[in-house]
């Protein structure tokens, strides 16, 4: 029989020990439910992206239709100011040519090429001012001013307005020529228009305008048909209707030359004036008649 003390000692040694628990700050999630929620979120964002793409495509198609195919911005009104009827007509024709020259968006106000129209008008006419504006939704406004015409230039059976420097402003239809407003100058030289410059200088044009006003309204009982520029330098020839040609020196006093003409007609030629071929007033002390 074992001693009591030993038994007690044995029991103490065989008593079960308490369990130890380990604690952690980490949290754990169920992977099944986590994946399910992720798939739901991805599906919603994918639908939003698809809707955004669809809306963008729809908006783009709508804009294309409005710009290129609808009548919302179609040009239907052209306002032209600062031009005569002939220039207005030609400007309007140029507008429709530029507007209709597009493959897509013909006659569309927003897509209208103002630069192209500017180049066409500047090359065709001699303008001192040109502005082109678009006015929603159907109007194109054009303001232009031609250089001031000084005379009409005739060359090779064509007629042109020229300014005081001999620069070609525009071609003139023969039906629109009015000799009462501007003198008609005929080019009988071999030198033709070059880069819009007619073969005449400012002094000659000034002389022509002086004589045009001097003989206007049948003054001196003469009706001037046209003025002639030929190979003779410093000379303007006045062609009288049913009469001779009168030669003027542009470097000499024009009033004195006209005074000599009056004396010759009154005292010498009288009724024989219209039968003569020409009267040359270019020399100070003499008048030559043929």
C-alpha cells in the first residue's frame, strides 16, 4: 500500500492542464460570399460603361446628322452690302460655288469656308475692304468695297474698270458700259495687261479724266467717243464722234491746248473740222492738221 503522500502527489501530476487560446487582430472573410459580391459590382460597372458608350455614339451620330444632313444650318440667305448690282450678282454666284463645292455638308453655314470665298473674291475683284460673317442659322453676311473706278479700259474687245493707277478692278459686261460715267480708254499698244496692271500710268489717267470732264455734256460742241493710248509716249488721243482725233501732250498744259483747239476750229477749220483726220496740239507754237 502506497503512502498517502505519494498518492496525492500522483494525482496532482496527472490533472489536465487548461487550453491556451491565441488571439489575432486579423479578420477573416468567407471567400464564397466575397466573390459573389465582387461579381455583382463588376456587372453594375460594366453596364454603366456600356450605357456611356451608347450615349456617346448616339450623341455623335446626332451631331453628324445636324451638321451634315439636316436643314438647321443650311444657307438660305446671303446679305451683300457695299457693291453695285453687277458685283452683287457675281459675289452671290461665288458664294454658291464655294458652298456647293464640298463633298459633305454642302451649303452648310457652320462648315462654310470663308477663307476660300475670300481668296476667290480677292482674285476676281480689286477690293479695298472685304468682311465675311456667319449669322445663325441661315445667313451669310458679306460687306465689300471695290477700289474707286477711274476709267474703263478696253483691250482685245474686253472691258475692265481700272483705278487711278491703272490697276484692273473687275471686268465689265459690255451691256453695263456707260460712257457718261467713266471715260473709255482703248489700248492700241502691244503691251497687254500684266498682273492686273494695264499699260497706262497715273499721269495719263489724270489727263484722260481732265479731258473727259472738259468735253462732257458736249462742251466745245464736241462729243468724245473714246480716248486712245498707243506707242507714242506722253500722248493721249481723243477720238471725236464723227470727227478727227485730237492729240494731247500729257506733260503740257491741257487748258492751253484746248484753247488752241477752239481757236483753230473757230478761225480756220470752221465747217471742215469733221472732215479732218487728226489735229495735233502737242507742240506749243504749232498746231498740225491733217
